C-alpha cells in the first residue's frame, strides 16, 4: 500500500512540474513573429515581399 501511495504522489508531482514547464514556455516563446522588430525594406523586392506577408 505504501508503494502505491508513493507512485501516486510522484506522478502528481511530476505532472505539476511538467505543466509548470509548459506554462513557462508559453510565456517565454513569442506567439507571433510580426510583433518582433522588422527593419525597413532596403529595396523594391524586399518591400514587395513584406507586403505579401
């Protein structure tokens, strides 16, 4: 019975740790690359390329 309780406690703790890691990654990683700094297009080809995005 002790072994079963230990397995339950360890599985709950590991689930909490993994969910905490994924929550931190969700805040650290950017969702949209458009919010990042984008430089001015240097030539006409870059301007057309950015307008298509």
